[in-house]
């Protein structure tokens, strides 16, 4: 049965969800409070990351976070504030930062990343799109032996999970990254990862969906819903009321606000990230994470992007110049021939990543509603998990057996 589906949110999750829904014959409307040209889906590092199977909520992160709280240029920053939603999220994050919880989340995080990479490759192989996609892996570059040992410990776990991972010396890195002139002790090399140029894909997907009859409502915020007997009948925007058979909540960092109006608790906090584009030759050909600085480097189509920081400070788009300077300084420290100019730093952009407390996204049907599916909370893996989330959501809409077990991602899960 074809259904009238409303997707709230026009980022990578919303567009990929619309793609699979329309493929199965559903009538789709995407609603977004922006113009479909800005946000985290456009300024991220463009990684597809089976390597990122360890949750952000790891043992020891609270201690590091407290120390970094007093450093205005630190890579991870949580702004303390007397806000009940934030305090509940912080407690859930703390309870999730346990070895047993991290261990339990490894397989579902890895599996959904690999599934999504396969779907990206299917999209690339189709005749519907022409976007930049390369599978060159990811270098976890380190400067100190201590960090190198920590990264290799994770790498060895990756091998146990079936990933191809190598521990490379600085000389070995320079043999595969010939011209970049890296200033490092070594790198853990994940062959599993791929990378893209986000805004190219978003533009291609938007054009494709419009050509297939998907409706786009831009600059139109969803402000409420009409509900009867556990079913959403209408979605209410600033300008109109729209009926729906199925509603997909994919509004990123704003998802928890809308969920709250539905009487749901979906704990999400916005994690701000910055990106600097260097639109000239850098001689960087393989994506890398500069481990000590927590900076991601991506050779995109026509430029190199330097992205970093996780700043949990509420929904705002204020640029902290000290964090921008830290990202640029890190790039120059790891790449001997690199100099990021003042002009490039002034053109920095930022985006808000929707962070769940336990590092797993929220994908599934809350028990309170028969026709609502939540698809949010992907944190730094939003780009990576776009197609997988869209596919799983569509299978839920169709009441089909899902390609992956979605219980680990269930929006009703508790944090104790």
C-alpha cells in the first residue's frame, strides 16, 4: 500500500529516507526550516566510517571533558548549563560511558556503517547519480607513542570485528601518502572507510528527488502536530496543515524539541563542529584524523576540508575563533608544507550534529504512536549512516523485516 509520507528534516538522513520511500512508490513531502543548502550535512568531513565503531561515550571521557572544559580551544567541550533536558542528557551520557555499554554497542555501530557503505556504492553504481566517492581508507595519524598505542588497541579490536587494519610507521605512511609530508610517528590505517564531497551529493540527491515528484517545503518550520488515538493525523507548519499516513522525524539537533511536543523523550544534544576549506593544492590524497587534535582531514573534489571540535553548548551557530585557530594549527602541525591563511579561516562554517547519549542513533517506531518513525541522533556518523537509515526507515514503513536488527537503535530505549 502506497502511503503519504512526511519527512521532517532535509539533511542527509531526510533525503536518503525520501529516496528509498519514493523508490517503493510512496508519496513523499520533505519539510525543513532551512533552504536545503546549509547545515551539518553540507559542512561535515564526508566520511563513511566502519572504523568509528567505538562510541563517543567511553570510559574516561568525563574526566577528559572536565579538563577540556577550561580550555577554550579544546577538541571536546561541554558547556554546563541549568537546563533540564541537558542535565538529563548529561546523566544518560555518564551512565553510557561504561566498558560494558561500549562493548555492547560495537557491533550495531559497525554493522550499520558497513551496510550504509554498501548502499552508497549501490547509489554510485546506478545511472541516477554522478557524485564524488572514493574508498581510500582512513589514516589515524598520531604524534606520540601513548596515543599510537591507544589507537592500535582499537585497531586490533577492529581486526577482530573483521576490518582490515594496519599499524604503519611514519615511513610506511609516507610511502602511500607520497607528497603530503606528514610530521607524525605513525598511523593506524583502516582500509574499510570511504569519503565523499557532501554538498555535491546533496545537490544530486535533491535534483533527483524533485525529478521523481518528491515535494520540498523549504524555510518552513514544523510547529506542532494533530494527534488522535496514538496516530499523527496532521503535521502543522508555520503556513499550513498537511495530512500524513506516516511521519518520519529526521530533524537532526531539533528532533528532541519536536519529540517533546509529542510527549516523547528522545535525548539529543547539538554538537557543533567547524570546517575550513582550503581551495588549492595541498598534496593530501588520503583522508586522515589527526588524533591528538581530533581534527579530520578530507581531500574532497577540488579542495581539502579540515574539520573538528565537538562543542555541546545548545543550539547556536556562534563561531569560536579560538577553536578555528586550533583546527588550522593542528593541520599545519601534522603537515609540514601546509599553511592555512587568515582568509581561509575567516570563511569557516559550522554545523550542529545531533548527539545521542550512547553513540547509537535513534531509528525506529516509538510505542506511543502507530505512524511515527524517529531517525535522528547520529552524531558524527550522520553522513556515514544516511543511506542505511533511509533504507531501514522505509522497511519499517512497509512493515517488512529490516535489513539489520533495529532494536539497538530503538527510540524507546532507556539509559541507566
